[in-house]
């Protein structure tokens, strides 16, 4: 078999390697395809032949093959039992199949060939082992490898485990989509259960196509729901996710997902192969002859119907658009051909506007006159949709359109363990807050999805603090749906905060002080950092040189290792009382965010002299700059001004934009000169990226005052993959990296792209900026606007009520009826004047 | 010259005399900015608000303690207002939904449960509670002041109400808040009406009714309470009124017959000896006759009681419309031999409720009787001011004409909120304090609405009468709680809040209007798209792009609390009254709010906010107010 020529030890190229290897793997892929096809076509006779394959292996063979690094799937038989015999039959069957993938399947009879360890340990008799690269790679319980399908599926799955990804949530899937965009397409599979024929088919295909497509397995639940599949339908399914040529259909925020095509046939190796082939077929092919003269589709599409549409020269573009739109909907079902009527070879009467040819019948072409594209679609999908209708409707009504709410809803079964946090109430608030120097309180509402999503992170922070034995911080939560008076700041006693009107809210409460509002990102990491930083006094009084050094050089807590906070040092002579209070006030407001230190005695002069400032002064040590070069600020008259100055001085001049820091830079209101760099693979890449960032700094420095309006910045697509779709949205497609764009201009919504393939050098960037300003550049794209109309139609009750409320009987009329019944029964008075029957005024009622 | 001087002196003298005379008058009376008449639950409730706002006020009470009505009524001494202490919740606001006796205050523990733990508490507990309320809040009450006359006095400085008590002392008040309740027994004139005893004076000892046939006039709670107490002693209890029984659990009106009082329905329907009948009371004729043959029966009863016979005055069959009362009448039993009430009674008891005491108002301060409630209540504006008496407001049970038979304004658990609304009207009108409001970011509005529908007690008790008004202002909104719905056209002038061009949303709790089998299958709606067919109390949101006019209000659809809005949203009724499920309650509400504010209100992940912030001039509101603001 062809594939037995595969290199023995690592048959799969690692996905991170590129071009050259890619070609090799492509070649190999075709070899594999051929092998699979051959295997399939001859499967029948092999089934019998399999039985005769000798899988008995000697201890010597085992050691020799182990040393050579070959892949082996072995069972060490210590004893004989009916179950084991059954397994051995299946093992023999799998030997042939796995041979195609370079895996030797064998059995060692321990009685004859006692292999050390594997033959002696009794627990090994219920396991089979996969050896790879000279050592044991994985072992399988016989429960999971019980027949030929499960053996092949599990072994291949093990070999491919670095390449075939698992996704649990739609967010995971989205991340993988992001990574694949512009690079390769995704094959998304869901197998009803592992070890089945379907699982095996998917794994075999992944083995063959793994370097071409990203294979992803769905574990069920949320992702299936997202894909509109009813989980109870119990069918294995495959989707093709078109991410490679994604740019053309890029739309912002919520709909930037890659388009999907669902495989509509039952999952088997052959059908999957056909399906993938079909995905590679051109969307629309142009033909210049009559449909009847077009040959039936050739291998590998011979089983696929053809659909013909006609194009007139006058409406050529429109026709192509229509054809493409239909082709997308028919993808995986039929091939679309566009017949150009202007060709003399086209003889189809004008009254027909479509034709099709089915594979199974004779190659006869049927001509049609269509009124809408849906008619064509119906031809191929009718039967299927009938089967699925209920299911789809079901899943649609059950969908939440808000991603945060949907996420919380999906996880509603996981009850949060609130043991790690203290639940504050109107009754225990004061006593709990009095217990520690710092109380962190989360105010939440159960029905607010953002609150509930953050509550999980909050509890994790509490656990983290507990784990590192941080005992001076108390983490508390208030359920504002229950303790409404506490959250309204009116529990009957005074509380150190204002009524809470935003959920979730986090307050930091220190004894005898007004609460401080946490204004950072709603992530566990950011909150943890903030809380850890908040434990330190702000400002921290420093009185010795050692204290100053440790303040500047050390991380405040081992848990924050790797985090470099900004640091601010106040230099005050003892007599400058007013300046000191301004600084102290500002420092209090900076607590948690920036580390502040205060020098008031003799050391002041030393530090002032060293940095050439006149006290009172504030030295800033931004995290992004070397400690030896602090910047200095004079002390202003108000703490608010000082705070603003500190904040702006701490901003990096050419920042790397991240999801977390973008808001602080956007708030500057400057146009963004934004560089996108890709993920580096090696040191060379890293150096190249660094050089690019240096050029951006150059732009900032050389541009001088002209650059005031611009913020030169960059996004690292490896660290901030969300940037990829931003870039795609700016330009409509993904350009080669690095890419430099100019966006968020004050003057308009145009987005300009620095000429690709032109070296990014400070000087030429400045020139380019000049020509953008001069209006000689044309924009490459546009920013979306600032209005976000509702994405979903509301349910118009008024309209529904108007339609359904037919002839409402007025209550008066009903009254009359009841009254009459009673009169009849009791024969009391027959002559109730009807005009007195306004029950509202007639009634006696107790008050 | 001289003449001028003389004239000057004369003027000065006259002026001095007049001034001192005025001063004298002034000294004899006491002036208050606010006078509250009556120290019942409504008066004390208002007292709390005035005291909290540090206003110049006095509460005048003719009796020696608060809530004296409850020393006598209900006659059988059991309150039927729910005192549900064990709700399983700590939410103070939510708990008020199930506490019908407490008054509003800022003391979390000043609740009725302190004086009684019983679900239907004894009546004596109520004055006890009111005393505690008055004492602990330090309310200014003057007891023993029996105001017999109220008149309106106009002077150069404005108008004031002058109240004259039994000692001819007078109290001059800029604003008069009448919280005198209803205590004059309601009577109906008919032939022989003097033969009936009144609920106010009957014996409450069941033994006094042994073997007696009793006819009770009325089918309200006092009638049934009376019937229930004598059921085990009386030989037969018949109840007569013009209308059929209305069951509170069917009408959702707590003034209708409560199930706690309805034992007679059981004995009637199971054919014991009791029963209900209908007839206009004005047509009743009661005649007294000595029981025939009684003296001969030799019963050991020294005072044989006279028997009371009931007849009905009958109009001629073909009487002309409107002239009925002038037509001759005949006595019924003479020609209908199976007349239900043909057997004589030992007692006829009148249990027809109470009416407002109109008599103390001078013609200058006259309150017109309401058009509904048989004129038993004074008519007031939608903000409870007398129709022709500016500065005179009605509080408490007497203010019930605005929501008579439709909401709870005649009961403590309802009027404690309307009193607060009146106080807010006054605070703005006289002190320039706008109605309290909460400023919310528009992205927080939905959570806040869900919070209100889950806990708010005011709109829940005063359904269809009080509602929250949300003023849309683009990226934020002002949330005004518990406005008087019927006064909505006057919202800006009453509350001090402007309505912007973005419009407003009004949040109302309401019951379904369809007549249904209240216990039958299909009585509740669970599909949110059918929420407008909800039969039980459920939140409804009305969206207007501008304030409805008085004309809109007048011509509103039948049975609607508000005029037809631009858009409406019903939140489907919820068995647990929590209205917080993601699919059935929250998402449809969000889409409705999105429609009202013309903006996407969804929450987004940080990554999506990052993306949209970079790809758009501005990201969605959630990202602007959350992600970018952090």
C-alpha cells in the first residue's frame, strides 16, 4: 500500500510549519487520498483477508520496533477468556486498516514472550497500548477500543490529538475561526458517540486532510444549539466552515463568522471525502455551450447534480451575483454552471431560464422556467427540509440573541459555590466590614447576565486570595434582588456608599472611609490585580533608601509576578503641607491602579538632586520605561488636575493596543495610526516586529507637533487575535502582514491603508500621512457609524392585539346576562331597569 | 393742611386699631402650613412624610388615640387584611406586597408584624400599631380636637382653611389634608327601614341569635362577617341586596367578598337553611306583625318578639322609563306564592358599609359627592385634591373614588402609597422639590425594570392606579417611581420633570380584563407571545413619544388604565411573580426597550466591544457605557 511508505516516526507535519513543508504534506495528502479510496473500494475483500493477517509479535520484534520508533498498537495477552478472544478478533481486523496509517497492530502472547512490565502487571490485561517515538504514547482501556471502528478511531484520534481540536462552547469555536480566517477552512464534526463508524470516518478523513483543513470536534450542547441542531436528534454531523476566502463576506461584530455548509448525507469516509471535494469545486463555472452539451460532472463530482442558469451580456454582473447567491445555498448539494447565452453554441429557447441534470438518471438535461431561486432550491432540498422543520423551529425559539445572556443561560446548571465569599446583608453589613482592613463588595442582580458572568470571576478571585493566604481582604457579595434596602444605601443605618444603580458594581470599603468604586475591567485577572495592589497603603510612606529601592524594583506580591505596575513617587519637604495633601488625595484615588510612594524626610533632597527636580515634585515610573528615566511633574493645586496629569504621563507614547487597554487610549480622541503585526515564529520574527514598532516610534518622534492628532500604536495579532477581524473589517479582506492603517480620523470615517509591500519606515509613513492629509490618498475602507439600531425586531403586541381582539364584548353586556340568570332563579324582581345596571355605581361594598 | 394732617392721624389710628385687631385674631387661632384631619392610618402616614420633610404640620384627632375606628370596627374583631410575615424573603420592599397593615416609614422594624403574628390579626392590634407608629416617629398629633366646621377663607396673602373645634378654637391651615375615613353608616330609605338594626349597633354575641330567622341587607364583607358569626345559632340567615355576590378572588378587588368570610356561600349551596337573594333595597317593604299563634304556643319566652315581614314594591310591568318611582306599587307575596323571602324574620340587619361625613364642610369648602360609589365618597382630582377646593386633599379610604372597585386605594395597603404620591405633589408645588427620581444609564434600565417588577409594592398593590414613569433621555433615563396614572397628562407640572423628545415609558401592573373561570384549566398564560392575554397581575409597559393629553386620557380604550400608546409590552404572567426568566421575560422586554430607545441594548463580550470600538465610530451602547467607561 502506498501509505506504508510514510516516514516511520512522525507521519504528520506539525501545523505551525509553513510553505515548504506544506507542499510536501499536500503531496502526501494526495497519496493518502488515493490510499483511502483504494482501501474503500477494496474494503469488501480485505475484510476477509484481514482475518488471516498474522498479528502475533515476539518480544524481540517488539523491542526492535520500539527502538526504531515505529508506531505500534499492541495488546499483551496474559490469559485467555471469551471477552479477550472477541477483542482479539477485532484487533486482527484493525491491523489491516491501521497499516495504511503506518501503525503496526500486534499481539504479544505473554506466556511465550514475557515482555517485562507489560506482561507481568495484571492490570495491563485490560488495556491496549500505543507506542510512538520509542516509548509508550497512550494506553486504552478495552472498553474504549472494543471493535475495529473504535480501535481505528481512537488510535487515529490519539495520533492527531494535537491537530484535531475540541470545542465546547461557541466562543471556543469563534476563536478557532478567527485564527483560521484567511488561512484555511475548517471541517467541523459532531459524532454522536466515540468509537463509532462515524468517528472512525471523521478521523480517517482528518488524517488525510489534516494539513489542508482545520478539523474540529464538537462535544455537543451549546455549539450544536448555536448551529441550530436539536441535541436530541442524535445524528452525527459535519459542517464545512469557509474561513479561507473569508474577506469577501466580512461584516461587523456579530455576523463576522465564517459561512457554514452542512454536509447533508450520512457520515461515512466516502461521503465525507466527496463532500470535501465538493467544497473545493468552483462556486460558479462559466460555460459557453448548451447545457445538453456540457459533459456530466467528472470525478470526483460524478455523483453531484448540475444546475444551469443563463446569463445575458446586458445583465452579466447581475446574473453572476444571482448565480453566486444560489450557488452558496446549493453548496454541497449541486454544482452551478452559468451558461452564457451570447455564445452561438447555446441553443436553449429563451423561455427557459434554468436547467438541471441529476446524476443517477440518464445524463438527460431538464429545462425549466423559474420564478424564483427558491424553486431550484426546493428541487434539491425539499425532502430534507420537511424532515428538519420542527427541529429548526424548536431551536430558534430557544435562542437567546445576547451572547452574555446566552452564555450564562447555558451554564445555568452549574451552581456557583459562594462559600468563598461572604454574603452581606442589611443586618451583617457593619459587623462584616469592621472585620478587615479592606472589604471588596460585589453588588449583583441575579437576572443581570453581566452580573452573573462576573460573579463567577469574583468567586475565583476570592479563591485565589484564599489559596495564597491573603487574609487582610474580605471578599463579599450582595444580592441586590434581596437586600434592596442595603443596595439603596438605606438599610436603616448609615453606610459608606451611594445607592447602587449600576450592576455589577464593585466597591472597595476601608474602615472609616468612603467606598472606592472599582472601575477596571470586569475580568477576574484585572480585579485580582486591583485588589492585590489595593492592599498596599496609597501612598506608601518610604523612609529608607532600601524601602525606596524595593518600592521601585519589586513586585508588591509574588502573585503579581510578571506584572509591572506603574509607580509614582512623591517628593515633599515636610513644610509643604498643601502640596502634600493634594498628592495624598490623588494617591488615594490611584489606589489599586498605580503604586504610589511618598518621601518626606532627608531622602527627598537626594532623590530630587538625582533627578534634577525641585521639591515638591512627583516622579513617575511608567511600567513601559526603564526605572532610570522617570518623568517629573510639578504638584498642581488640585488633586483632580494632578490625577489627570499623572494619567496622561503614564500613557505609553506608542502603545501596543490590547483588549484591556484600548479604552484608555481611545479616550484620548486621537486618530489611530495602527500597525498590525503577525505572530512571530522565531527570534527573527520577533526582531522584525520590534523593528517595525521602532519605526512607529520614529514616526512619533520625527513627526513632532504634527503627530499630536495621531496616536501611533500597534496590535499584535498573536496576543490580540480579535484584531484580525478588525483588520479584515477595515480593508474588506486580509492584507499581508504587517499592515498599517490610519483610522478614527477626526475629520471622517475613512480608513486609509499604507501601501502594502512598501517598507514601513518612519519617513515614508510621515510622507504618506501628509498625502492623506492633502487628500491625495483614497480610502481603503470606512468605519462603521455610531448608531446601533436594534438588531432584532420587537414583538409588536399592539399589532397582535389589534388583529386578534375581534368584537370584544363589553363587560356591561355580560353583567346583564348574569343578572338575568339570578333573577330567574329567585323570581325576585323582573323589572330591573337596564339603564341602572352600571355595576360600578350600583354596588355596595365594604370599605 | 390741617385737614390733611388730621386725616393722616385718623388713618394712622384706624390702621393701628385694625392691625391690633388682626393680631388679636391671629393670636386666638393657630396657623399651620399643613393640617391633617384624622389620626387614622392615612393621617399618620401623611404625618410621617411631613415630619420627615420637616414641614410645619399638625394632625388633629377628635378621639383620645389613633385609629379609633378600629376600636369598634370590624364588629367581630378580626381584620381580613393579610399579615403575611413568613414570605421567605428578606427584601423589605417585596415583603410589603404581602403586608397589608403596615405603614411606610424609614424604620425597617416599624412594621405591623411587631404587634401581631396572626395572618388575620385581631382588630385591637391595629390601634396598638398606630400608637407605636405615632410615638416612635414622634408625629405631632393633637387629640381631643373635634372639628365641626371647615371653611375656606380668602385673604390678601392667599387662601387658607379654617377648622373650628368643639371649643370654638380655630386652626388655620394653608393646606388641609382630610383623612377622616368613612364612618357614617350607609343607610337606604325604604318603607319600614326603621325596623332594621344597623351593623354598628347589633349584638356580637351569637347566643342572642338563637333560633332566630335573620335577614341581612347587604352582601359585602360586613354582611358576610355578621352572617358567619351567627351561622351556628340563627335558624336561617338570608342576605339581600340588589347585586349578586362578587368574590374578591374573582374580581381581584379586595373590597369584594373575601373567601375568609364566605362560609354562608357554602351553607347556601349545600342547601342548609341559609340563602342569598337579589332585590333593589329601595323596593323593600318591611312590616312588623305580631307572630300569629305565638302566644298560644306556650314557649318559655317572656318577651315574644314581633315578626318582620318582607314585601317588595313592584313597578308596573310596562312602566315608562324614568318615571318608575311615581308609579303605583303592589305587594308581591299576594300574587307570587313561592316568593323566596315569604317567611317572616326575627331581625333585619343593615350591613351596607359607611359613607363620608360631608357635613363638616362649609359651603365655601364643599366637596362634591363622587359619581361612583353611590355618592358615598367625595369626588377628587387625579391627584386627590378637592375638585373645587384647591389646597384641600383627600387621603385614605375617603380618597377611594379614583379607583373605586378597581384597585386598593380604599385600603391601608393601597392608600399608604397614594398618600406618598400626594406628599410628593405638595413637595413640588409648595417647596420646589421635584419628585424623587433615579438617574440610570440606558443600558441599566432593563435590570432596573426587572428589579421593580420583581419587588415594587406600590404598583403591585395599587395596580392600574400607580405606575413607574421612565423618562427617556438618550444614553440615560430618569426613573420616577409610583406616579398617579390618571394624572399622567399633568406629569410635568405635578412632578417637575420634563418629558424629552425621546418619550417615556410607563410601567404598570395590571390584571387581565377577560372574564374567565378563575380556577379552570387554561386560566394562566405561559407563552410570552400571548402575554397580553395574561389573566393574573403582570407588568405592562406603555411607550409614548410624548405625554398623553387629558383628551387622550378621557378617550382611552375601555378597561385600559392609560391611553393607547405608540407601543405596548406585556410581560407574561408569572406563577411566582418574579418575571425574571431569560427567554420568556427578559429577552422580549429587552427587544421592546430597544424599540423604544432605538438602540441595540445587548451585552457584548469584551472582545466584541474591542472589535466594534475599533471598527466603528462608536461601539454599541453597552460597550460605550461598560467597556469604554472602565
